[in-house]
């Protein structure tokens, strides 16, 4: 039949032919069939031709209307390709148990639980449901939390393991603008796709608690929290410089701006002052800092938060502005410094481009230059402006200020490396003792004055920038009465502060890098801010709590207004209203909350998701708080976690929550990178150029080489066809632009969800970044297949597996019990320590050992199936069912290791043949003579001396020696 083979559809499960039990058939076949889901219910029966190829086969399938037999041709030109890698029937097992869990609401956490039992609240950082769906990087954290949740359920805990959607935000709004589709429609569609994908992976979420930040019943309480902040003065309006994107028509957070353009769309972003809603997170700076010490978080995350809060102690010092004649005026420039000891070394000042007094510090001759520079700086994000490696730029204002320590006139510059949002927006520049100031001074030929001596330095280092502490020099003035020479930096700093406070030149000051949270967005797709603005006075009035939720009006036009007004301003009938208390005309706030808002407190709503009367019931919150384990990406280590902690502390202060912190333990999973990509270079003639050549590779064309054309040579990768051509291997984060995204749907279709779960856990330590390798999944897939055959047995002659198991009711041996309990101890410890990869290794060792046994006792196999269940729940449920259990194993007791079986009670026993030592065997303490002889008979090295021989006598000294004396007659003995 040359390129065509016949398949006949059958209704029984998919199986592999008996000839493929020990070798995987990798032939790719394409199926010509009208079926939309050709994998569903397929069974293949293969007959091999003499040349080893597939000669013909028949299949059957069952349609929704009943049994239907139909012939189909297989050819290389058909559109559906089937890889024969199903070495156990996961395609039937997994949908079966997913339906069972859903139909029986297996993982539902009751509203009223037995609070005498311990609780375990494990939470994923809930996802933004994009149109692209999941890639294989997403399930890494979800699988880990699911393993922990399943373990704790089986250990008798009440487990809360919910899932929801962080669904407001700019991406859905931009898609709505581009396509004319309402963002709610897109969001609901994306949520449906994400939910379907998550369910296909067998995660044990309580779907009855599912929530979305876009639902009015949810954001009613987001608005309620905002009102509590507003009433306490923690929500206010201010004129602040913001990242404004004219093309998107909205303010962007710093993290949404990359290289001066919007992360989404690549549109130019400028800095401009706007009146915005702010949240006073700075009021909680000290508590946010101090309470970090109580948390079981990675030290790296806590340090990132400490740096972001940036508490420092120093001084605010006043520099008087000098007029054109050099006379001191009453205008002051206040700077904040952590190094008041270096005051005498300040040789110039720098103010931020946004400084509120900048217009006073500019001469007419310099005005144009300064205005052009301000426009230039407005196109940069704060991150770009403060990057240490960047070239420092600035413009002289033409004006001077007086150094209060010595009376020197020092120039005032404007430079973008100073931010208006940090300190006072102005600095005293000490170029001898600050690297950044030094680079700027050298570039613009500004004087440098050394005032701190490091006695450890040699004379050659005397004129190099020194930012450290030391002994003060060149720091005395009889005119001002300040002399700090020969004091240590610490002593000098304290004396400068005391002098400044006494003379009115400054004061001691504690400062923070943390800024108040910019809380308004000029977008449609977000939570409406429940505030009215009176037409006459501009006074802001809180919407009554009884009127919440304030719902979004329906809009068909989501495009930016072009004026800076948010899209909600187009909903005129919604915007124009009256203040119910005074009946005065008013307008609703048309900015919406940022995407961060709904994700700040969702962990609380999961505890009580249907409550119409309160954000969360007090008793439920008291039982479930705090979240025991919170898993998510390191990219949220600062902002999301900091914002959540801030809101939680406010709720704690007003009695809504009972704990000071929301998350007891935070774990950041590593990133799954795309598969290795191999790069080669070709010259203009199309010839390959080796990567180790001295030629300039950037002048040649880059080409990507498929993995099958690459081989390892020593420490390098080379072309198979020409090993002299060295390649460069690289891995990248998965992204659509690189085309290296792996869809989990494809992996599940080919290998099953349990294999995907196991592989992601087996790739390496959970917290480390790892490289995806699709071929690597085959190893864990084979392990699952071996586990299946260990319990179910080999396939029958037609390739199908029998319904039961090969498990026996035999009493287990001591060896079997020890193997099991070592596995129990290993798996339990590794799960609880989130070392999931080594937990899998422990189960692999068990299966390897079990294959050497003559039987599989129920008392051994059933506990092992329970051990497997957190990792591979579908297979475990099926095996449990086939072992005769009518109910799910989800709430069965997780096995506990018996310490008696963990002790090492074996000894090495020398074995002699006719008085000469021929080897050793490992036996149990107290082993009988007969058992010792049987073990010796089965030993591969000793067997050659005993096979076919007759035994004259055996001399056995327990724990010491076994000596077998052979009879030289021809009588043979059995060594089995």
C-alpha cells in the first residue's frame, strides 16, 4: 500500500501493540479523517511488514450517536499527525478523573469547616488571563502549590487552594481599541481558555471560590477599601510628574516604560505634571520595614523591599540662593544628604528638571537651554535617569547658591540623575566622595575638593574619588564657626547636624526612597474610583458605601480622548450627577484604579467569596489568615507584595483582619526558559564560519540550526555534518516574538498532564531557572509507564491492559517494607521542603527496586500509589480505583514512615566455598542459616561456585561467616 495504510476505528481504549512494549514506536503517521478530535478514543493495532515499517492497521471509534465503524486512510499528506508515544492510556484516564473531580466537587472547601483541625492556605499569584493562554512556564508554580495542597489534605488539614483572575488592565483595553471588541467580552473569553487549560492539568482548585477582579461583586469591596483609605487621609490628590503616553492616552507606571517608550506598543512616553490620586504608603514605611523581620520569606526578597523603602538617616541642609550680584536672598534650596560630614566638599548643586523652584534658578541667557533639557529629561523613565552606568548629562542654570559651611558660592546645575520624587529634588554635589558626582564634575570641569581622608590609602590614591568613611580634613571655617577637622565621619556628621539646627541652617532628618503610590489611570477598563467632584468648589466627596459598587458604564468608544481626559469622560450621563447629601451638581471621578488595586487583597476574598455584607467574615478570616504559602514570580517581589502589605496593615488598623501581615511564607519559582537555540554564521558565499574564528562574526549572517543537526564535541557544540564548525548555544525566556513558546496543550496531548506535571517538577530545584527540553519529558513519561505496568501488568496480546491489577495479598518481606518506608520518608520530606525533583527521584528508586521483586504486595503498592498522587493525581486515582477502592484518594491518609524500617540492620557476611572466601552478601541481623544460603545462591558472583554442585555441609556462624563445603559427587542441588 506504499504511502497509504488503513486504520479501522474501534471503541475500546487506545493501546500500543504488544511489539512496542519495550521499544517506543516513533513513526509519525497522518490520519485522513473527518473527526475533529482524532485522538479521542483511538486504538491502534499494528502489523509490521518484513522491512519493519507499518504495513496496515485498523481502528474504530465511537461517535456521540453510538458505535460507528469507518475506514480511513493514513498518508503523509494528511493534515493531522499522530505521534505514537502513549505507553499507558493517559488520554482516557485524565479526562475521566477530571470529570469525576468536577462532578463530585472533590476539592471544594466547605464554607463552614471544622476549625479544630489545622488549616493550610496555599495560594498562587493569580494570573492575568491573556489571549495567548498558558505556556509551559506558567504551570511550574501551579503544580508546586497543587502538590502541597494535595499532601496537606491527605495529612488531615483543612486546605484552601483557590484560583481567580486579575483581569482589569491595559492589555484588554488596547485589544478593545484595536478590534472594537468590548474588553469584557475579551476578558471572559480569555478566562474561559485559562480555566480550561488549568483544569486539563488536574489542579485541585476549589472552583466554587473562583473570582475575577472585573466582577462588580468583587470590586465593590476594592472600592470600599479605597473609601477607608480616603476617610483616613491615606488617599489624596496631588500634582505630580507622571509617565504620560499620548498614544495610549494614559499614565503608565515606571515598570510599564522601557527605554522611554511604553512596554505595550512601543509608544513614546513623556514626563508631565498631572493631578492624580495618590495613596500615602509612606505613612506605613517604618512598619513595612520593621515587620519584614517576622516573615518566612527569602532574604533576597526582603532585601529588595528594604532597598525599595530605602530608609536612611541624615540631614536636611539649607543653601541660600544668590542673586545676580552675589548677594544672599531669602530663597533657600533644601537638600537631603546622608553624608553631612562632607558639607565642606560640596562644590556645586544639582536640582531635578521638575524642581518646583527651578524657574527662580535660571538666568535669561540659560532659559532656552534649560527648557530644552527639561523636555529631553521628560522622555526618560526614573529607572533610566538613575542608572549608574549611563552618561551623566546636565545644564548650568547660570545661578549660584551659598554653601552654608564656608560661604562659598557654588553653581546650580539641572540634571536628570536627580529625581524630584526623592528627598527634596535637590542635592549638594561632593565630587571627591561620590562616584556619580565625580563623573559629572569631570565632564563639566567643576572643581573637586577632598575632605575625607582614608588612612589606608596610599599617596597615589589621594586624589581618587573616595565614597567611604574616614577622617575629616579641609573642613573648618572661622566665619561660620564650624570646625570638624580630624573628626571621624560619624562624629563630624553629628556635629554638622547640631551646628545646622543651632544656626537655622538645617535639621536631622530620616528619609525614604519609598514614594506615595500613584493610584489613578486614564483608562476605561478598571475599577471606577468612588468619588464625586462638586462643580462649584471642586471639593471631593466620597460615594456612600451603601451605593457600592459604582459600576462601569457601558462604552463603545474606548479610544484616548487626546486631551488627557480619561475615556470615562465620554460617558456624559454617567459622569454628570449630583451630591445626594446636598443635591449640588457634581461629576464622577473619571480616572480608574490601576491593575494593582484588585490584586492587593484578593487573598482575603477567597476566604469568603460570596459574602454580600462584608469584605470577609471575621471568624473565617481569623481561621484562614495568614496565607501559609504564597507562590509566584520574582518580578512581583517588590511592588505587588509591598502594596498588598500596605493595604493589609490599613485593614488591620481598622479591625478587618487579625494579622499584621498577609503572607507567612513567599516562594519565588524559577523561570522556565525556552529550548536551547543553536546559532551558526555564514559568509557572503553561504559557507559556514566557525564561532571560534578570529573573523568578525557580526559581519556574517546568523542562522539557527535545528537540534537534530547538532552534536556535542568536548565542551562545545558543532555541526554534525562538519564538526569543525562550532556553534553558539543560547537560551531565552519564552516569548511569542522569539517563537520559542511551548503550549502545554500540545504536551498534554502527546504525553499527558501527569507527565507534564512530573517533568516540570523534575527539571531541577524549584527556585532555580531551568531550560525546557521537550525530549526530556520522555524520561518521566517512561517512569509513569513503568509504574503503570508495575501495578497493572504488561499489556495483553492485542495491546490493551486488563481491568484489574497484578497486586497480591501476600505479606510483604522485610526488604519490601524497608524500601517502601524509605520512599515514604524521602517523598514526605522533599515535598515539605519544596525539593520536588528529589522527591521524584525517591519514587523512581522505589520503582526500580520493585521491578526486581517476585510479587507486588498490596500493603506495599497501595501506600506507594498514595505517595505518587500529589505529583501524578490522574494515574494515582486510576490505580487506586483498580485496587478496589470506590472513592477518590484525595482525602486518604498520606503514608507515614515507620522509623523501625528506616534503621540500617543489615550486615556484610563473608561467604566461603570450601574454606576460601569467594565473596560477600548483605543479610539482616539474625538472619537464619537457610536464608543466608539462599541469598548466597542467588548472588551473581557466588552462583558460579554453587550451580550444579552438591553440598556436603554448611558451617554458619551468625553475623560472622557462611562456609559451604561442597561434595565432589555428582549430586546436584537447586540454588533457587
